[in-house]
C-alpha cells in the first residue's frame, strides 16, 4: 500500500520534473522564441499550467469520492492523465499546449486526492503522519530521477516522448490499482452528492481551526517549493552554468528531501507532529535568510548555494507530511472533502505564489531566496495564530 500510494502521488511529480530539462526545447518547438528574458520566464508556464489545473478541481473530486468511493474517481483520473499526455505530444502551439497541460492537471488531481483519502480512511494522527512520511520517502525517488529521465529521453528521442513516458506511467498505474487497490470507503460511510451537502462539508472544513490554519500555512509555504521547481533549470543552467549536470544537482536536493521525510517517519510518533514541523519551519526561515544575505553580500557561488539551499529545502520533508496529517486529523468522516480543500490550498494557492516569485527571476538567485524568506515568515504567522501563540506542543 505504501508503494502504491507513493506511485499515485508520483504522477504529479513526474508530470512536473521530467519536463525540466526540456522546457526550453518544448517552448521553442511550440512557438515561444525565448529571445527575451520575458519569454525565457514564460517557459515556466508549462509547469504552472499543469499545477493550476491540478489545484481547484480537487474541490469537485472530493465530494465525488465521498459519494462514489475511491476506485471510480481514481480510474477516471488515470485514464484522463494518459490521454492528455498523448494530446500534449501532438500539439505544436504553445497556448494549446498550456491548455492541454491544465487539463492533464485536472485529471491528475483526482488520482492525488484519492491517494490521500485512502490513507486517511485507514490511519489518523501520528500514524497517518508516519505512513505519509514513508510514502514521501519512496515518492521522492521520482523527483531524484525524473530530470535525468527527461534528459535521457532527449538524448535518444524527440521531446514528444517525454509525454509518452507520462502516458505509459498512467496506464501502468491504472492496471495496477484496478486489480490491487481495495475500496476503502464502505457504502454506509458515503455522503450524498448534492450542492447543499458539499457546501456543508466545506463549511465544516473552514470551521475547524486546526484544519483551516494548517491548510493556509501549507498553501503559503509550498509556494516556495513551486517557485524553485519552476525556475530550477534557469538557476542551475543560467546562474551557475551547469548545462550538462543540472539533473544531478536537482537529484541531490531531492535526495536530501527524501532523507528528511524518512527521518520524520522514524521520529514523528515519538517526538510529535508539531514539534518537528514547527522546528523545521524555524530552520527554513533562518537558513533561507542566511543564504539570501550571503548572496547579497558576496555574490553567487554554487559551492555555497548548493549545501545551504539543500538544507533549507529538506525542511519541507518535516513540514509536508505533518501539516497534512494535522489538517486531516479532525475530519476523518469527510476525508475526501478535507483532502480536496487541503490539496487546493497546497497547489492552486502555492502555484500562484510560486509563479509570482518565479516571474521575478533576474539572472540571480536573490529573488528566489527572498521569496523563501517571505513565505516562511507568512506561514509561521499563520501557524502562530492557529496554535494561539504556542509552538512546539507535544500533541
């Protein structure tokens, strides 16, 4: 079950990270010249169009999965994910490609929502946080290898085959889950599907101080993650000149994040979700501030940037699973709806924030790191309000 849930969540990471080495080539092939800095930044829209499509539709997938169970929405999502990947490969217009990527994100959101809902059907509290940390540890294999996969595809085939890989992965998961994933939502636990019921369930999400607070905190802090993903190719190739080794630097950062997730899975039941996630948030702010200050004073240096940024990025490993478990814990009876609201916050809101930060890329890493600091402080303020000023609780 851990591997299956990780694979379902990896659909999203693969659809984003395998694109990174090919963004410039895809943008050029679909009519974006890339002659100006503005055009170079616009190639990030290939990533953000998908993420925007992934976010808001979860608000619809949630009530559907609470009404019809987990298997039916999952199958629809996987079929749509594979078909839209084929469509993307066939398109030669940049704006049409963005529309297809948006649609692919819509279908992927159903698969992601079901994955989290299945976990909440089976676990709660620290056990859910521990399970999700193991899931994230395995899941992080994909961000480690996906850029290298994209680079290999470009060496041996046209860029269209990057979308071919996505289609094949989606179809493989469809077959696997069709035969191996049991229905985790019993008939007698399903909710009616109507506007009043869905609206009432979302009101319940908003009325839960803990759920709403950690949902907002996640939406803010994960904007930093998306801002890096969107501009990572420009950072390593444009700022540091790592044309051929970009995939390896990216993999190193992803490996640190996987290690942090594994650490969290081993210690969260003993230490507690709040202590680990709050501590990680403070370290995130301090490290990103130190890196921004160092870059401003002394200029760019890959050998300073990489270790400091890697430690900063690893903090997501102790915020992601714990924030998710804290948000989901009070609302087990409407896990699909709660997962939808949480997914909306951590994708749509985060991607918009990430897109804004990415648009300020100016050939240096300073806008990125200042964005990290601002979002870290914003998320910390939300958590302080949610916890009524008390951090590091053992609960």
